[in-house]
């Protein structure tokens, strides 16, 4: 029995490199991946997911215990792309205006001048995002979804590409505010770093013990390379049956007995977009149900609320998604035809 | 006891209770023990099969099989293979037993002796009904319709039985059914968890409920059931209009009511009445010393005067009943006679002022005031004397003349001729013409009589029908000859009238034809045995009985037309060509079946005409062919999955290979998907279950790992999966050539990696043949849906709603 979302399941045979998408995209993506992996040891799947989210124009939530390299991943990703990077350390006394910016009265010009906040960058690293108050967390909402900031009635466009990479600690409940559902829903994917393997940890000691690794990291791609990559990802074909499959999975979360809150339509959108990016990263010009399956846990699980019973029983949202993946049949051609018919009616 | 077990036990008990109603039909009751034992085994098999659990049809099949085995062991153990397995011999034995049983049922009056055939009918019937009830009520969990087979069982018993203690059996059968319904209700309620009785109507002092009290709904159900039973028993007894219903009280049944028997002094009127009565009621019971009671007709009265309006008895002076009756008129010493003694008991419900006697009686010993009429040899009750409850002994002669004696009979005496050949002037001439036409070519009076009899009973195309008005006048005879429908009165009157026109002295006897033998050797004569027949006079023999009514009574030996020439030295031959020429209305019979046999429906095709079948008792060629075909089918059935699988594979992988440059049309996609299906099904055959939730790539990967594929086989699996991905998900699919070869390569790889048992299984019993069953199931449910939504379904639903509305809400 293979598990879904297992590492390497997105690995494609070399023969599948598509001429239309391949080329630049794969090489650029590969360069970024290598650069990040030189910092984050032994976590290729996490790096790959981070890259997928970047190409799918999403935001990434990294959740794990302190010290496993959440911030390191975010910074490495930011550093390997030559673009503006801001880091916000979320604390309980952080104010919304610290994030969005504030209008200051300029004595000389006798006018209000807008001082952009930390969110005005191409990659924003929100460290320990759940330590800020919900009010401050919500300041990110507009910027994440609409890629703009509105302060005092003025709307300011954010630069492109724009990605928020946030980290949070799940176990350290003291002094943390859980992210509101609306906020969680805006992250395309959540990833857990997990502890590294002993070998990787040993290698890390060898390398990191001498030089801080980020110091050596040079940008390997420019921001406009990323914009081009995103354009290419948008052209990836998603067959009806694959869309149907994504819809089926998301619908199933709304009826699963262990879940109090299912995934939103935005989750469907994110799932298909992420599948596109994954297909492009694999060098394919069309998405497969395999892409959807591989991403389902990361894209869906953090938006779901398990029921109290499920929590008592120790069943998590991830397990519910895996269960749904096991139960939902991959649409076969006949089902596809039936769906088309149903849509026509 | 679990609910299911209780239900199974209730079903068996209900069947047994209903079959108790058959107890009075047979003189010994041991069969019910056998039936109960076999029924218990059958139910146990059902319970075990449900415990396993087997699929429902399999459960029923297992029970049916066990039932067959049980019946084989019980009834045809000697013919069985290894004493247990039913072979062709067993089925032949069953067939024979069933035939014997059916014949016995027809032959014996109730209670019948428990012959092997009857026992097989009873036990087999109970088991079949038991199987049906168990299947419907327990296996398919719907107890209410199980009442139908129970009702059928009870109806058979009630229909054959005779009143009496029927209410007891009804009570048993109905209680059994109610028990079954209650058990089902309990089980259904129990599915919802513990059942609370609800608030009591009169809340008693608080305290624990009595232990083991039934839940409220069950209690209510029991009350309703008991009430319904009570009403069913009491209401018919109270309502006067229903006294002829199922539960006729004994006292009433035996009272001489208007329909209670041949009470009329006009036997003819009563005759049709009793023939048309729905129930056969025993009137007389006799025990005879005769070896064969087939000829034991009981005569009440002789009608010797035909006045144009009716056949009547001439009023003649009566004498005291002599100790020994005089020799019958016209009987010469040369004729073989056998003296037989008969003891007759008339039932208390039979009041008739003529004493039914065999003809010719020699001595009659009886109580009561009976007087004798010498001409007709009739005993008449005097001053209200009737047969009610009378018991009497008769010594009579069984006259057995030969055909030769009859044929060579001299002319009757003048006064007999004068008295018994009179026909009224009003008799239509067609009667005499028909008589001459039918008997054309005959040499003597005897031949004429036989021809007339055979014309009525066989050749003339007459039909027996008791619903025809019993007109007796001269015109009625002509009408009957034209309509050719009637019953014994018409046949006997017409034959007697026609015989008279031919100059043969004739009269009509009214009485009873031979009754039904019973288990204890006595003969039961019932109201349905009432009969009329012509008596023709032959000098030297006397009054001789003939039997023109088709399907009733028995044709006497001497009146059976002789086919073989030289049956007697003096017998005038009656050549067949003349006969058929003489009776143009008769169908051209080419077979050698004598009319008498034909009349009784005993004619069978001659051995030479049976399509070359064996003339000995063995199975016919058709049967052998049938058995052979069935055996071949039975052998071929296990091969069906393999053959189906081969055909499917050939269809999926056949056809020309795709060209790499071929346009990605629908056919290419279809071919690719077919190859993919073949790949997954092949893997399934080798034990790798298909999984709907896997993508093509994941499924192929699983086949590679689970099937331990290596090298080229693994690559082939990957290629097929990639081709499927192209077809299913790519915007412009690229056709992949050589997929059939890839699939074969994967199959070869799976075959190589599998063990011997798995290989054999994959070929002989491919798992993917389950799709065949799924296909059937899908088609069946689709058909069911069509029926449900169609017009037929609508009317069915309407009927169901009407039924539900009519059913009282319990």
C-alpha cells in the first residue's frame, strides 16, 4: 500500500519532459531547488512543495516545532531568488500598521505621507505568525489574497511575484493565538518540516558548524524569471476528469464524519493551481490526478477542522484527507462522460 | 436465542403447524414426524448458511440441495449413488413414486393409506413449502408473504378434507403464521435497540417491571393476533349464512338439509344436484367380498317407461321382501356368475327411500320396513322408511357373460320386447336415424349396443358436463345428440332411447357407480358417485349394464369391443373399416387402442410411434439427450469464467496496432483504455486487486511491485500507464503503439513471478470474471429500475398501495 503524498511520488521519468514547458522552466526551477537544498538538508519534498507554491502564486505556511529550520527554509527560498525580501517577527505587541504601513504627517510638505509596512516586498517572511494578535494577523488578509494594501482609503499595489512564507509553532501554545480559519484558508499549503534524519543532521553539523550557510547562498534566479515561470504554469492543461477529481476530493471533506468544517471553494482553486505547478515542475504540459493526490494533504489539511470526537480519538485532519484519498475513486473515462452529461443538463 | 434463530424456528413451526391440517387426510400420522425431522434439518442448514454468511440465493440453493439429499435418503436410498447422492435412478424413482402417489390420491378416499407415493407427496410438499417459507421469511426477511405458501398448504388440506374438526387445524395453522409474524416483528424492533413498553395506561405503584415482560408493541401484536383468530373462529359459527363455510359445525353438516344428500324421491333431480355440489360427501360405505369392486354399481331404481316427457318407473305391486330373491329374469345357467357378499352402511345424512343394491341381488338382510318390486328388483322403503343410517348385507351375482354369449343371444321374449322397446311418438326421427347410422354394419344386437356405447363414450365427440340442464323429454334426446354436451342422465337416456329404436329392450338404472377404495379395504361411495346408466336386455343373460358416459364409471368386460378377430369362436367380427365407415363422425383412429381404454384416457402412443424410443421402461432418447446436455452444461459451467476471460482479452487486445502518427481519434483512445483494462484485469487474475482510488501511474507502480515485475515487464507496465495518462489527461494525446504487446509482456511477467497455484487459478478461475457477475447485477438492477419507473411498475405500485390500505394497521 503506497501512501499518498509520499516523497518522490511526483518524480517523473526523464522521458516525460515536455518540449513546450520544459526547457527554461525546469532548469530555473531546478537551480532554485538545488540552492535551497544546499541549506535545508534531507528535505527535498518540503523544498519541492515550497517551490510549487511559489510557482502557483500561493502562500506557504510552515508549521513545526522550534529549531527544525522553518525560518531557514523561508530565508533560503527568499535568498535564492533575486527579489525584495522582508522579514516580520510576529510578537504580541505587533500592530497592524507595522505590517501594512502607516500614513505619517510630513511637517515640511504639510501632507500625509505613506510609509510602507513590512508587507511591501516580493517575498515576505512572517516568523512565528501565531504569536501576534488576531487583529494583526488579519492585517495580512487583504494583502495575501488581493495582493494590495489599503491604508486610509488609499490602495497600494504589491509587487509581483508576491509570496508570504509564514512559520508557526503548533506545540508552544503559551503566548500564541491560533490562526483564524479565514487566515489559514489564504495559505495555499501547509508543510511540516519534521526532524531531519540522523545522517542529514550529522551532515548539517559538518557544514553549518563552520559557516552560516545562508551567508554563502547566492541568488540563482531573478524575479522576472519567476514571473515567466508563473505564466508557463498557467498554461498547463488540466483535464476535465482531473478537475472533477479535485472537486470530488474537496466535496468529500465537507461530508467526512471526522470533520466539522470542510474545505472551501478557494481550496479547490488552490488545489488545481498547485497541481498545475507540480505538473510544470515535473516537465509535463498537463496535470495528472497523481499531482492532485500528492498535494491534497498539504493543500487541504490545514483548512479543515476536525470534530471534537475525532480530536478525542486522536484523528487528525491529515488522516481524514488520506482517508478521503483512499475512498474517492479516480474518475475513469466513463465517469468523466457521465459528469459531462450531468453538466450539460 | 437470537432474533434470526427465533425467526427460523418460527418459520419451521409455522410450516409444521400448517401441515398438521393434512393429518386427517392419511390414516397413519407417522409421516408428520418424518416431515418434522427433515424440516428441522432443512432449517438448520439454512441457519448455518446464514451464519457463514452465504449470499441469500446461495443459502436457498444450499437448503434446496440438502432437501433433495434428505428426500433421496428417505425415499430412494437404494437407488442413490453411495446411498446419498441423487443420480438419474433416483429421479426416475421419484417420478414413479410421484405418479403412484397421484394415482393413489385419485384412487383412495380420505383417509388414504400412507403409501410410499402419498408419503413422498406429503413430506416433499411440506419440505418445499418449508423451504419457501424459510427463504421468504428468514433469508429474505419478509414474513408477511410467507403466509401465501402456508395458505396454499392449508388450502390443499382443507380442500381435500371433510369438515369435521377443521377448525382445530385452522387454529394451528393460523397460530403458526401469527407466531412467525410476531417473531419477525420482534426482530425488527430489536434492531433499533431495546424496546420500551411506553407509558402504561394505569400506572401502578412505582417498582420494577415484572421480569421478562414483553415490550409493549409485541404485547399489542399478540393481542391483535389472538383477537383476529378468535373472530375468525367464532363469527362463521354464529353467522347463519356462513354455515357452509370452512368451519361447518359437525351437527349441521350431518343434518339432512336441502343439499344434504339424495333425499328426494325423484332420484333424477337429486342426481344432478349432488353432482353439482362443490363437496363430495360420503353417503355409503361398503365392504365387499368381490375381488374387484370396479364393477360394483349400486342400483337404486330402474326407469323403464319412456313417455316422451321423461323416463319413469312403472308403478308395480310391491311384495314382502323374500328371504331369497328370485332368479333374475333372462339369466341362463351357462353364463358365468360369481356370488359376492357386500355389507353396506348408509351414512346418517343419506335419506333415500330406495335401498341401493348391486344388481342382481339374491339375498338382502336388513332392518326396517322394506318391500320388494320383482320386475325392477327394487327395494322400496315403506311408511317413511329411509336409508338413513341403515346397515344391510347383500348377496349378489356378478354376471360375467362372454362377448360370444351376448352376440349369440336369441331374440328376447315378446312381452319384454313390447314393454321395453316402446318409444313415444314424439321422439324426433333423428334419434332413430342416428342410431341406425351409428350402428350401420353391425351383425347383431350386441354389436349394436357396443357401437352405441363406444359412439357416446369415445367416437362421437361427446363431452361430459354436469352444468347442462337435465332435460329428459324426447326433444331433450335430440338436443343432446346435436349439442353433444351432457352428463350421465343424457348419455344413459339417449343410449336407452336409441337402443329401443333399434329394437333392443332397454331401461335406465339410477344409482351409484363404484366408489373409492379406502385404506381399510372398504369402499366409500360419495354424492359425486351418483350415476345413471342404461341396461339392455339380452336373452340368456338378462339385463346387462353398459357405460356410455365418457370418463365416468367402468365399461364392463363384455362391452369392450373386441379388436382381435376370433376373440370367441362365435363372435361376429366387427372389422375396423366397417366401423369407421359406419361412424363418419368418429375421428379416424389408426392406433390399436381399444375404445374402452381410450375412454379412460389410458391410451399411450404405440411403442413404434414414440420416436424410436425404447419400448422397455428405460428413459427415452429425448430424456437421454436432455440428461447429456445437462451434464455437459454442468461440466462446462466451471469453464465459463475462463472462456469469458479469453474472449474479453482477445477483444481488448485484438485489432490492428496503432500507428505512431495516427490521429488521436476516439478509436485510439478506446484501444488504449481497453489495453489498460486488460492490464488491470490480468493483474487482478494474479491476485492484485484493482483499486479505484489509484491513478493509472500508481496502479501500474503497484502492479510492478506487487507482481514482482522486473526489466522489460515493468517498463511495459509503465508504458501502458503513460499511454493511458496521455489519453485521459493530455490536451493532445499521443498514440502509443504496441500496447497489446506490452500487456502481453506484463502478463508473461506476472505469470513468471506467480506460484503454480496462482497461475492455475489465473487461467482456470480468473478473479476478474467477477466483472461478469457485476455486469449481470447491473443489468438486473437497471431492468428493475425500468420496471419500477415504467407503466408495469406504476400499476404494481398502485396494487401494492391498495393492498397496504386494505391491510389493518396493527
